[in-house]
């Protein structure tokens, strides 16, 4: 039978081995969350990338660095720049971007992942905004805002791609100009409104004058047509008179003009005016 001291030693050794094995197993595996990548580093050199889920590594030899590849929002406020016509502009830009998950080892080796917004994204935004604004005058920055955004987007996308960062979206939140420029824009808008108002009045006057002219032309044409109709009527009447004899026509006109009274004198080509039979008036009886 073993002495108690040896017996206790025999129990400690297996326990120690078990603890070491458990610790080794614990240090050899781990878990990478969704939206992340794990970089396995061996003696300071990245050797492989671990995707989300369980992973295994060599304990005491390899370590793991977890990288966030989710889309992050970067808001830059009050960036000062100059337009093409040297107007001072203050802008706020909101971007969404993420690290390229397929190039995490290259990024880790060349740039590192510490504070990538401050070191990489924000300086790239400033450079792209200033470059884009210098291509447009101040008024165009307002009227061609979508075109300006497209130019910034293209420039920033190329800059970030050189750092293995993918640009997801970009929006220009605010554009602020100097008070002097704002006053000039307001004066210009007022002048344009007054000019438009004057143009509308002129167009209305022209329209009314055209309508009056067309009305006068229509009335003149109506008179001409009426005169032509009357002349045609007279011509037709003359033709009828020639065809049927003038005496009958004159007799017809005399009958139409007769007021119902009997003439008191008779006109004859051979004798002077002769009195006709006087029909006593009832008032003379």
C-alpha cells in the first residue's frame, strides 16, 4: 500500500494534465461572429482568414485578430471648400462603407485596422469633396446637386478602393454659403420672378391684341361677304328684270310702295298734270 504522500502525488499529476489539456483546447478554438473576419497570426505574420463560426488554431503559437467588415456610417460635418468661382462652401456628407472581406489580410498587412474612419475614410471624403466642388461654380452646386454627388461618389469610391474599403452610399446632407452669396442669390431670384411676371403680362397683351386683330379681320371679312352677297342679289334681280320686262318690275315695286291712297293727279307724257277725280273726304261732308 502506497504512503499517503505518494498517493496524493499520483492524483495531482492526472489532474494537472487534465487542466493543461482543457486549457490547451480552450486556447485552440474560438468563435467568430457574423459580420466579422478572424485573422490568424503566427509569430506576427497573418497566415489565414477565419469566417464566422468556430475556428481552430495552434495554442501559444497562433493568435487571432477579429476584424469588423460590417457597413459603418461615417458623418463628416462642416467641411470647408471652394467652388470654381471661389465661393466659400461648407458641406456635410454622410457615407456608408465597409472593409472588403476578401482582402482583410492585405489590409491588415499594409494599413492595419486601428481607427480606420479617422485615418482613411474621413481624409478621403475631404479630398473628394474639395476636388468635386472645384469643378462647379456656386450656383451649379445648388442646381446640379445630383451631378455633384455623382462626381464625389466616383472619386471617393476610387480612393477608398485603394485601401480595400468599399463605398456603399454617399449623401450630401447640407450645403451652406456665405451670407453675401445668399443675398446675391435672393436678389437674382427676385429679379427673375419680376422678369417672368413682366413676360407674362407682355404675352397676355400680345394675346389680347391678336384676338382683337382676329376679331376685326373676321368682322371685315363678314362685311365683305355681306357686300358680295348683296351685289350678287342685285345682279340676279337685274337678270330677272331683263328677262321678264322692266315695266312689270316697276309696277311690282309701285304696288309694294303704294300706301293705299288714290293719286290725285295723273302724269301723262302728252299733257300736263291733270287733276283726277276728287273723292270727297268724309270730314268735308
